[in-house]
C-alpha cells in the first residue's frame, strides 16, 4: 500500500504523522504533567521541521524529492537524539550538563534565583515507560521507522 502512495501525498502523510507525534508530546507535558528535559525538547524540533518540509513537499512538485530527503533527515535526527537520550537514561553514557540542572550561577543570590526560577528535569531518569521502553526509546524507534519510510519515498519520487 505504501508503494502506491504518491510522493505528493507522502509529504502530507509525514507532515501529519509528525504533527501527531508532536501533539502527543504536548499532551504528555500539559495533559499528564510530564515535564520535558533538555533532550526531550531537542527531540521535538526535528518533528517541527518535518511538518514544514512535508507540507512543502506536498505543495512544491519541483523540489519534492529533495524535500522528502530532508524530511527523512529530520526524522533521522530525532531518532538519533532519542537514541542518545535512551543511552543517558540507561546510564550507557553521560548526558549533557544542562540535563542535570547544571549550575551557572556565580553568586549565592544568582544560585538562589536559578534554583527558584526553573524546575530541574533530569535527562537520566525516564519520566514514563510503556512496555519497558521510555518515551525517548519509543521516539528513537518511531523516528527511525518514519525516516526509513521517508527515504524510501524520496528515492521513488
């Protein structure tokens, strides 16, 4: 069935799936109170890019193959960040300094203001898991699947 999907509709499909994925992240955050860490936020940006690129691929026939390749790249990037995040959660490697609530204050008053101004969300602790996989791991799998499908469709365009 995917083979019969036109490249034009594929752009719309990837934009829609990316929007649904981004929407699910916002529902998790605002509906269920799962505050995102820095790596969680980084995983969202490629979906936003994939939405815009997918919509452009849907409308701009002349650039459709290139745009679909860029959709695939965006989705591969979110999968890569998700894989890195999963490794941080599993303690396979260290995360970013910003993930642990790193201290950038130079005075006691600045430290107090920093601590009171923002909640610290650690990247090395999964906020939620389903079937033994964290949201970052699911994002790595989902992003990789979408990236592969986008690359297949880009090659056919």
